[in-house]
C-alpha cells in the first residue's frame, strides 16, 4: 500500500502531515488533497494486479490510506449500457450501502477517523451524506452527530435514527446546518467531516474514477455527467485520473466533465456561464433533488477549474425535467434513480440537442443513488402535478412516465 507522503493545500500548495487529523489549510482554508508515494508503486501496482480482487472500492487499496478499512462492501457498482441510447452508460451508485454514492466518501472518512482514534463525528448534510455517516459510524463504533434540513427525504431521517446517530433537524438549508456544526464542534469535541473540510471523503469518492477507467477497459469516455451539489466525486475522479496517468494506467486524455445542477439551485452553472472562478451563494435554493440543494459548494474553485481544464460545462435542469427522467429511466431501463441521478439524463439530452455533444460520443451518466430513498418526494411531486394539470389525468401519467400511478 501507499504511504501518505503529505496533505497538500489545493489553494497555496502548503504541505501538512497526515499523522494527526487535519481539516483545511491553516493559511487560506483551502481543501487538502492526500498525496501518496506513487513513484514507489509504479512497479507493483499495475492494472493487471487488480484481477481477482474484492469487488469494492478497496480493490484500489494502494491508493487509499494504509489502515484497516471499516467496509460494508461499498463501490465497484455496475456500469450499465443504456438499453435505449447507444453510447450511453449508466454508472449506478444506487447499489451502494445506504443506497447512494455518499457511502464511498464517508467510508473513507470514518475509516480514518477510527484510525486516528476520534470518538465523535459531526456533519451537515442535505440527506444522503447523513445516512452514510450514521451507517459507517455505527459500524465503527463512533458517535455521529447529524444536522440536516427538516424537510430532507424521510428515508434519511429514519435511517440515521436507526443507525443510532444523534439527529438535529434544522429549519433551513445545508448551509445553515454547516453554520450550526461550526458553532458547536469545539465545545462538543466533534470532528467535522463536512464536504471538502477534511481530506478523506475525496479519497473514497475518487474510486469512481478508477472504476470508470477499469470498467471501460482503460479507455475513458468522451464525457462524464455528474450531478453536482458539493462536487466531491467530480473533484475525486479528476484526482484519480491524474494518479492513474502517473501510474501509467491511462494517457493524457480526459473526459469532458459536466456538472449537472437543478434550476432551483444552480450556483456552479451560474458561475460557469459568467466565467467566474468561484460561485456565489444561491438564495432561496429549492429543488426536488435534495442532494443538489447546496447553495454554495465549499470547493467551488476546484469544480470550476476542472470543468475548464476538461473542456466540460455546467448545466441546470428543471424539476419537471428531472422527474420525467426518473420515470423514463425506471420504465425504460429498469433503473429507479434518485432525482439527482436522473438529472444527468435530462442534462445529456440538452447537450446533445444543443450540439455540445454528438450522439456518437461515448458518455457515462452517474446515477448517484436509489429512487427508493425519495419515495415521499417523488410521490408528492406527482400529486403537485395532478393538482397543476387539473383534470388532464392522461397528460399527468404521460409526464410522470408511469411512476406515480393514479389511485
Ligand atoms: Zn493553503
């Protein structure tokens, strides 16, 4: 396995040791990247060495921290060719523990917390990160303190409580939750595992990049559509591509990285259109895709830089487009996706329509989680539609793609 050489600030390049828990750069609060001794791995850690390894994200253990993992079988999720659209592949993260991609990042973060001997973790969450933290903290025997908006999907709340986490429901958004964690963490002795305010969630999420490459026989796709709230996975995959190039597993080619957001909360998309290096706080954020309801991503500067470097873009889609895509994927592909995940299908359509991508481009759409986590939101969206559409029941059924049946 790789020894961690140091943690590196993504803003000023400051190097910090990994012997003790670190949060962000002391100089400028930049997010920290974990840097390994990849040079010493080049000979032994080859693409071929993966054969026969465990079908989880820990198959890439050489580029993950050298500690005993707290694992529940996260990662190595299916890469499914679309049954309807040629050249489209769906990376289905709904099959992870707790039903979302958040399992990867929190698995790595909790694994390191356990190794560091931390006893109390706290997180502000839009929903699924809370479930994943609660789950892995339970497995590790560590306390989880969770702050999430009062209107999160019901599944997230039920899960967190069942996992034994302490849950605080907040009348506000994830940004309000983050402020509350910040105010209380020192007094309570909590370690904050917020998105990109500790270095290891990126490490867990980066394994998606390794999987995309391995599952596509080391030929990266032309574009990757990634539903972007905090953007950890997009950042992590980009880091994985750099590491793989260094290891000699891939060349210099990169996919165009596409950040997918909801029209009701699209700070990255707005900053991208305005060609700004950072985003502005999005006021009155509202969308059915709870995980996209992040008014300002902590590492927005990294996300926007990656979009630029990759020749990608950011795009926002409406809740109606998202919900139509949920129904379409379910009824046509057999994939009951989270609204966040289905947003990538709507975004793909738009970018082919505008000519940004060609139908012949090979693309990976990330479904970030299972639709089962959003039963309440999907059901109530159907009811709102019914009310809005009045007596046009046939239209409603068509628009909902058959997911919400009239009773
Ligand atoms: Zn710094």
